[in-house]
C-alpha cells in the first residue's frame, strides 16, 4: 500500500495545500493529544521552507531579469 507521499512523488505540494494540511493536523493534535504534535511541527517547518524557497526564487528571477536588461 502506498502512502500519500509515495502516491504523488512527482507532486510538490503547494503552500496552500500544506497550510490546509496543517489545519487538519492541528485538529488531530487537539483531539488526540501531543503524540501527534511531531507531525504538526514538521508541517510547520515544511511551510516555512516552502515560503523561503518561493521568496528566494522570486529574488533570483528578479536579479536574472535585471542582469538580462543591463
């Protein structure tokens, strides 16, 4: 049986998808306890990394356009 990640290895989840999943994880932690907190924390970190990567890509593209226009 494949997990969700294995079933969609080529799909990188969007920030919105990660944030939606974080909301579900928050409900799981609230309902079933701290044993699920590790997953919640991992999702938080994934969102931070995704946002940083998105920002870095934006900066890189802006710099490349600046160089191309120079």
